[in-house]
C-alpha cells in the first residue's frame, strides 16, 4: 500500500486510518442528527424568527458558544465524566467520539443556523400567505431551500473533524494524527510523518471535492 | 338556482347591496424605526373592493401600500382597524382559522418567491400540500392551474430554468391552485420588462373574468392601473389621498400627487423651447396656454374650430394625443389661444360648460424645463 513502510507499520497505518474514519464518521453522524434540530431551534427562536423567543434563544446560544469557545483538547478532558456516562469508558476510539460529537454539534449547529438565515424571506412570506404552519414552513421550505448551504456546512464540519481527531490520541482514541505524533514525531520516523500528512491531505481534499460536487448538483436545478 | 323561480326584475340579489369582497376600515400601523422616529405606514386607511373588481393601489415606495396589501391576509397585523374579507372579520380569528382563510386568498409577489428546491409542478402543489389535499387530487389541480397560465409543458422544470414572465406565471398558478376567490398582487409586474408586463396583466385580467376573482393589486406604476384596474386608490404617507373609477381619476385627478403620477404615465410634457418659439400676442391681444382634456359625451365634438369661430380666437395646437383608459377613449391637448382677453375667458367658460377639463399651463412651467 505504502511502499516505503514495512508491513508492520503498514498494518498500523491501516488500523489508524480506520480509527480516524470511525471517529470522524461517528462524530459527524451524531452532530448532524443533533445539530439539525438544535439549529432549527436557534433559527426559529432567534430575532425575527418564526417563533421568536429570547428566553429560549439566549441560553441555547450561550451553550453553543461555550462549547465552541473551549479548545478541543481541554473540552476532551473536561467532559471525561460525561464521556464515561455515555460510552462506559473514557479511553479509546469509541470514547473519543463523545467529545468530538459534542464539539462538532455546536460547530455544525451554528453553520446550519447561518444556512437557514440565508433562505429568502420572501419565500417564507409566500408560504405564510399560503396558510402554512410554522412547522410546515421549517420542514417544507426552510430546510429544503437551505440544502446547498447545509451540505457545505457538513463538508466543513467533516474537514474540521479530521483535524480534531488528531488530538484524540490524548485519550487513547488512536487515528492517523496519533500515529503521526507517536511514530513520526516521538520516534523520529519522518517517512511515517510524511505518509500521515499526505494521506490526510488526500482525505480532506476528497471530502471537500465531494461536498462541492453535491452542492453544485443541487444548485444547478 | 333561485333565478328560475324569481320573476325578471325582482331577483333578490339585484336590490340587495352586495357585501364587499374586501373591506378595510380605519387601518393604522405604526413602526418605530431605529432611533425614535415613528413611521406611520398606515394612517387611517379605509377601502372597499367589490366582488369581481380589479382594484389598484398606487403610490411611491414608502407610501404604505405594501403594508396595506399585507394587512388583507394579515401577514402584517394592523395596530387598529378592521379587516373584513368575504364578509368575515379576520382580526379576531385564531391562528388555525386564519391559516384556513389565507388559503382562500391567493398572493402573487414582485420577486415571485418560488421555491428553488422544487419543480414548477411541486411549487404549484405547495399550497395544496399545506392544506392537506390528497396526492391524487393535488395532481389534477396542479395540471389544471398550470394549464390556466399556459405553462403545462414546464411542469418538470426548476424555477431557475424559467424566464421572469414564466416564473410569474408559476406564481399565479400557485396562488390559484387552491381556487381562491381573492387574488392579491404585490407589485406583480415590477420586476418584468414592459412586454412581459403586458402579458402578465392580460393574464390576470383574463383569469379574473374566467374565475370570477376579486383582485387587489399594488403598484408604483400608473400604467399598470391604466391597463387593468376598474378602480384605483392613490396612497401617500400612509393615507388614501384619492380614490375612484380609473377613468375618472385619470381624466379628473384632484390631488397634485395624482396629477404627477398621471403625467408620468400619459406623458404630456411640452418640449422645452416650444413656448419661446411661439409668436407673441399682437396689439390688444392676449396669449393663454392651456391644457384641454377631452373626456365624456362632448369629447368627439369639433370644439377647437367651433371655439375659434364663436369667439374669434386663433388656436395654436402645441401638442395632442389620444389615449384609452380602462377601455374608454380620451384625448389631451395643449393649446396656445390668441385673442381678446375677454373672448379667451368666454371660450374657457364654454369649454368648462361642455365638460372638458381645462388646466392653464403657466409660461414659466414650460420654460423652466
């Protein structure tokens, strides 16, 4: 697979790549699932929203900002008790998904919220004029109209998650970043470091191109 | 039908005063903008639109017409007043009942406001979907609505693939799919080129006749009013300053703002320098510049030559034009009258007696251009 690495290292590489994919995929799935309703809530209760409600909007916004402003490496160790509660352990790949998912949820919720805000107000007004309920407006108008923006947000989140996942080594999460630190840096193996960097670049490029392609496809209609 | 048993001339509907389709009473809506200035978007507006009529509200931007049309389906809630649509007060209704009523009031927008994520057919289906119409019926109603606006072949296209005029046709089809009795047009043609505007206005008129719609439209273009409206209200600073049959308002505008609107549309300005080149009045003679409006029963009479003979005047026609407003012809002419001052006055009195509209043109107004 990678000619300049010996078979043992190659196996480590494959395992690390799978761990990265697991962490990024798992965290992204949770983030999308939780981030979408959270973003809809932020959007609807926000200023000028469909169900404007400062009492609900401010605490939610504060919570999201709190998560977003905590450096990921700190967040990861700060929520260890919570991680243990959810995953049963605070060490390993599965355990690393918990803080990753939390950070990504806050991140993607803001990006989704921004995408919703960009939906033309005229279209929402038209839906109101046609007798749509607020829920119908969210589900049938806001979400579908924001779809290109939502896909772009997912792409950005995935790319950020690849970066965050490099820090998962701190809680024994493994992954390509951890491999790079332990072998490439601590054991002075520049070929491992170079391979990690190259693979991550290719991986991120692939994600970005795929995301862009989907957005273009939706927009062209 | 009850008409079958009633004898001609005694139909109950004939004597009863028909309930207005839309009756707005004393609407007020104030906005406080950033700072403390209070904007009176609606400052005591009352209007009523008869069933089957096309009623236009014209005004400059900021006159309050946009707020007014949004009060009809309560997209905008007035601070006070009454909004009656099809005989029912809307202001007291709860959310669910209001949504139900909104489905009976179609609305068309300046920027079309179509859903980019849906095909033409799915856009038209939207109001039906929202109202819970079953899928099978939705399909026939969508086909029917698209046929009405002549866009059946574009059903599977997305809005971005359509021209502006086509998009507005989709907007109209969408508004009409739930079979409303009332259509609100919010600057429906303002984003379209003149040719497409004609097309869309023609369509609205046809649909009104075909479907028995009551249409309330707002516009900043008097040309739109002239083209399709039966009656018009002119708004300025949150108030209706003039209201009446389109022909009457055009031929006998009472308010200066209305006159300015009309001058923009039926363009009657005298080229600069024209007056300067007119011959000066001779000794003992006076010169008067005036605008004559030909409308009403005497508009086809040869009044110019008659006036010339009767009062011994020389009448110099500076400009003239014949137009048609709301299907009625009218003419507008600028004259320079030369003659004895008292004869000129007598001629003016005679014109007025004939029911022609006379407006003196001050020399300075023309030279000042």
